[in-house]
C-alpha cells in the first residue's frame, strides 16, 4: 500500500519537474539547466561550489573571459633573468584580514594556505615619503591623520548606534579636527594614502558610517594584517583550484569566452542570450556581474528590472584602481623599503603611492616597481597613451630620486579597468547617505534572478571575501528554494527564500529599524580599533 507521505513526495517532485519544464518552454532551442551562474569570478565559483557540495550538479557557469577568476586577474610582465616573464596582478592583490588564534579566519586566507599561495606581509610602516625635491620626512603628518581618523571612526560608531544621519568621510574627518588646506599637498598625499588608496574614492564621495564599518568588520573580525600576493602562478590560483574540486578539466558546464547580452525572466524561469547566438534556459540564474557592468547596461533585462532595483544599482559607486608597472635594469630605489609616498606640488592623487616588488620577501631580483592611481586620475591615465603616461611617471621618479639615474624602463604596462567591458571598474564603494535598505534592494533577487558579488555584501563590499560569502549565500538560497518547492507543493517563492526589498524608501537613516541585518548584529559593525 502506498503511504500518503510517499505519494505527497512523488507529487511534489512531479510538480517541481513541471515547474522547471515550464521555465524552459521559452527557450526550447537553448541549453537547459537548473541554475545558470553568470560570471566565473570568486562569487560565481562560490555559488557553484555551494550547489555542488549539496549534490546539485545541474548548473552552468557562463564567463566572458577565457578563464575563471573574474577581477582576480593577472598577466605576464617584463622578463626574469632566464627570459621568462614575471606574473603581476592587475586586479585584486591582497589578502585583507587573515585570522587570529581562536577567532574566525578569512576564507581567502584559508584558501591561500590550502593551495600554497605565495604572499608576504604588507608592512605599511616600511614607507619613505617624498615631494618634488626628493626625500622629505612627513611621518608626523601620517601620525596626526591616524589620530584624527580614530576619532572620526568613533563618531561613525555613535551615528550607527544612535540612528543618526550618515555623513561623508570628509565631514567626519573635519569634525574630528582633520582639515587639510587644499594647497597643503603633503597633507593631501597623506590623506590619499590613508583613505583613497583603499576605497578608490575621495573622502567627499564616501559614507563615513559604512566606509568605516566595512573596514572594521574585516580587520576587527579577522585581523589587522594585509598580505600582498606575488605568486607567479597568479592570485586566481585559489579560485581555479577550488573550482577544480568540483569541476572536471574542460568541464562542459563551464562556458568560457561567452558574452551575455540579454537576460529574460518570467515567473517560471530565466533565459540567457549571448553575443554568439547561444542561449541557456534555466529555472534560476545568479548574476555575479560587477556593479560597473550592471550600471553600464551592457546586459539588458526583459522585462526591465523594476524601478526599486534600477535605483539601487544606480545609487552605489564603482571605483577604479589602476596599477602602473615598470621594470628597470636595476633597482635604483631603496632596496629594503616596501612603499614610497609622493606628494605632488600641484595635483592631489598624482602618482602618489609606489610599491617595490624588489623588497625582501617579494621578488627581489625583479627590479619592478609600480604606482597606483584611482578615481579621476585613473580615468585620465586609462584614456591616454602608454607613452604619455610613461613620460609622466618617469618625471615623478626623477623628482623623487634626484641623485639617481632613472633610465627608460625595460618594460611598462597598465590595465584599463574603467573601459574593460567585463568589469567597467575595479570594485564597489558605498556613497554617503545610502542606507542599508537601499543596499538590500541592490542585493535582493528579482523573481528567479539572483545577484551576488562583492558589491552585494553589506559587511565586506569591496573585499574579495565579500564576493565569496555572497556567492555562497546565493547558491544556498537557491538550494533552499529548490528543496522547498519540491518538498511542499503548497509553498511559494515568497515563503521559501526571497530576499527582502522595499518598493519605496523614506528618509536617510542608516539603520531604520534594524537590530539584526542578514544574520549579524548591527552592533558588530563596530568594536574598538
């Protein structure tokens, strides 16, 4: 005799299969799958691994590039003594916040140990400071900024806990007593080193509350250490190696060199169209595109995303972080120093932070140094010729080291992140007066289309571990939906997994009614630094 429980389960499975079949009716000629993961970076691989770990193997990963890794992206550069090229990182470069004994560990640090990733502690005290006359000691100004910033961070904690209105980092620093004059280029360089270099935006453009909180949640939760990755196999090794634990070599579920152009969605499924004419029909999709891609309209949605979603996407900012690499026939800069800070006499953020890969513990024989620009200076150099940029950076080096002979580099290169069609920038930023509710709208699914990536992480936006956590979460959310739909034929998407969103938003309180947000206590935003 057939039990009622068995019959109910059979009917549920049949119902689930019918739903998936209906979802695919719109794409009869398309490759069919249950979950389509759009983007093969950290978030996409994390989502796929979450599905695979739960024995749900019916998914595809659709990736624009010819390899997995996304914005964890490296390239060949210069020459080793044996003539082979070096590997340098164009995108993500640090493991930020490692872990402490007895405390939680950053998953990126866990993977780096698991896969033997070569990395070295970034010693920010190993720094020399310069202006147009050469070496100039302004370490006292660095100390002054840090004292004032700690005061501003404490104020940010009060704003968050008391539900006060958010403000810009500039306002917070000013209230703390840090008020650099616009023509004080030394103070401007110090501020750039301490803020812009991390956030890829100036203090005028960043949220005091969430800019400070995002950093605190990483460095207070894990540790205050940053390790620079110089592995000659590339930082993306941890992503491809993790993928190899559940994907086979040349796995047919991985579609490389595929540019998504349109995502059509209904109540029953999602169809993804690509520029080569191919398409995939799925029950669910996880979009892991960068914020820059979503803001660029490089991919269209049919129907158009609802107003609340489009507004949220437009509200956040995509930063550009451009590293400019030079190799010389010798290391003419101080060998034992990791960082060099330059204060331009005229322009804030003009080739300010230089890093030596010739320093001990990195690649001492490489004779490679690189300089970073962000925001307006990044947009400027990315739109001018290599030759023009090389002329500018060599002029700065000759000001910094007037007693050295600065030759032409043997190799020179930098990426164009702001114009790369699969990225349109480096990583996200949280603008001032943008609320948690607005971020929830950015993170929320639209029917069967889900979103994941570093930008969808309220806790760790801009960080690689944020992408990992968000990808993992999206995969688990969809697993919950699939299981609930197949276990209870009366259930609906609303009561088995949809993320909260707001059709209309009012006011600009950073917390509104929150005491807990996405599983963590709001008070954990802050702990003593």
